[in-house]
């Protein structure tokens, strides 16, 4: 009897497998050889987009000192100008003074500090000297400051984030801009206030003397801590960085927030604190300790004043599960909190300027926007000089001639940053290829002028005909593929559009 039941069960499973296989096969044929549909639903609204940006770290220190003013101008135009990405967020790295030493193999990984180290007496250890603006030399960091001004002059920057990788080395336990040991809380507790003052004095100088020359209404955020979970120490340290355990970081943030509030009241400024630049947002990765940090933050009143949580997308790449887990966690515990992806780069060596890397990067952006409702998205380095996938643009020097070139990733980001301006709202966009057999994914937005923007990524090897249900009459089509970048065509919508193989296309739809 048992044998008969087993045989019957096996036959049933076999029949079900065959039926499923046939069903999937038929479905695959339908979505591959017939028109699929994107159904836009303007009644379903999600996050309001605040913008896109990238970092000034490392490379700007040297690039800004080049004598080739034309190249520097063209580079900032490519990033912040109307003909380029039109990035509206500039991430300015406030250095910890690691550039004064040679303990990093790459000297650019130790950033220059404005503080004059000789003003500090190591015997008396009077940290109040960091509160005196006269102890700072603001002619330093000249390369970054020049590029910062050039970028601001483009007129598209609406937000500046001043971020810090390490406190000034005179305030650290190791006396360096990284820990003596891995996972060391390197900022001295008695320096929490002095470090806060240090960051605020630098921020205020750059705001009053540079930002206000162009637009005093530009939003200023201060992020005094970057990727606190990581080791940032030991003999293998390669750049400025500072580890903080959850309790130590929450306590420092409390001091910084109170110092910030007093500073704003005294100077009439409106600087805001940015928290917490998590190394990544993977909930299941033990090293991240994401929930441990949030739990400690929630014990302080300042946490209720933070409207946005900044996270990095490192290591998440195209995975769906980490995004789902983060979104579910936020919905349960921090429903009023917005999310900003403040850093990401593809963590691999080499520089792939081909369309496959462009498609990959576009999908990372799209999935962060659609899966975790990111209100802003920032790539790591806007300009790189390294043989690594960390830049949008790359600076090279051959036989004494400097040049800057763009990657397909640069153009992929432009499909979002150029055509989905701040104030745009993400709307419902349901794609009929539920199981993504044809390699297409999309996101849709209602722009500030009422038109709709739909970004379609086709990572398959064949073109697809797609009906955009509810499409408006006029179509502006912007396309990037292996053969071209941001190729623009204007036409009237006629029931469907054709999306070429291996392409990224932004459709602007209007009456």
C-alpha cells in the first residue's frame, strides 16, 4: 500500500512538473514574441525624488591643481552642467589631515585638513583650539575648493553634503586618520565636542565664502561619520576612516546634534545632520549590525528629528532580498523615515566602459528607487584615476597630456539625473512580464511639469515591442546603447514602442 502511494505521488509530481514546464515555456514564448505592456498608474504614488549626486573625494585634490583650466571646466560641466548629468548634489569630503603623512600607499587617500596642527599643544591637550576659527587655514584644499566653485557656478546644485571619513588625527586615539587596531573606536570620547566644532567651523566657512556666492538657499547637510561598521584600522589601512561601535556612535551623534543646534541658533544657519552612512544596508550581514545601530540611535531624542536615513548600497548590487528586508524593516519600525542612497560603486577591479556595465549600473539605481523608495541616489567617485569600477568619469595622463573620459555608467546615470528632476514623484508602473523572462525592467515618474518619465532597461539580446498603457500623445525618446549615448528622438505615440537589445531608454510622455 505504501509503495502504491509513493508511486502515485511521484507520477503526480511528474505530471505537475510537465504542466509547469509547458506553461512556463508558453509564457516565455508570449513575452518574447508578442507585445508586452507597461501599465502606468498615476494614482499610485511613492517617494518624491530629491536628486542625484556623487562624491568629490580623493581625485579632486590632485585634479583641481592642474593648470589645464579648460579640462577642469569641461569636467565639471559633464557632471553638474546642463549638457552633462545635471547632478544637483555635491558631496564634499572634509579631510582629517592624513595628507600630512605618508602612511597611505596612495597619498590622495589622506585628505588635507584646514586646521593648523601647530596650534595644538600636545602637552596641555587643550582641544578648545579647534573652536577658534583663527586656527584654520582656508587656503588649503585648494584643488577641491576650485572644482567646488566651478560646479556651483553651473547653477544646478541644490544640496551640498559635507561628509567626513575620519576626525582630525590630533583627536584620535591612534594619532592617525585610521585606528591603531581594527574595529577600534578611534575618536577620543573627550573630543566629541571639539570634533563637532571642527566640522561646523569648516562647514560654515565654506557655506559663507563659497556657497553663498552662488545661492545661499542651497541645502547644507553635515555627515560627520562614514561607514562606522568597517574595521578602519591596523597595518593594512589604506585610507582615512573611523570605526564606531553602535553605543559610541549614538553617544557621539547626541553630542554633535546638540552642538549643531547651538551653532545654528548662534549663527543663524540651518545646517542639518545626516545619519548614518551605513556601509551597506544588508540586514542579514552580521558585520553590518544595521539593527544594532538603529536600536542605539532610537534611545536618543535627536533620532526623532532625523527625517532621512543615509545608507550605502555596497554589496547589495542587483539582489532583491536585501532590498525587500530593508523596506519591510523600515515599514515596521521607521515608517516616517526617508531613505537616501549616499554611496555606491561596483566593487571590482578594472574599468569596463561597455554597455553591459552601463546596464548593470542602471539596474542598481532603478532597483534602489523602486524597491527601497530611495529619495536620492549618489555614485561614489564622480571622477576617478584608478583602475577600478569606482568612477563615473576617468582621468588619465599619457605622455604629459591629461584627459577625461566617460563610461557607459555615466550615461546610464544620466537617464535618471538629467530627466527626473527634484520634485518628481515615482508612480505605479506594472510590467506584464511578471517573471522578467525578457530581461526588461522599468520605473516611472510624474515630472514637475505634469509629463511622465519612464526609464526602460532592456538587458536582453533582442529588441522588444512594448505598449505603454495610458501613454500620452507626444514622446521624447532618449536612448543609450553600444552605438550611442542619449540619442534623442521626438515622435507621436502609435500604440507601442520598440526597445532595442542591450539599451537604456527614457521616455518623456506628454500631451
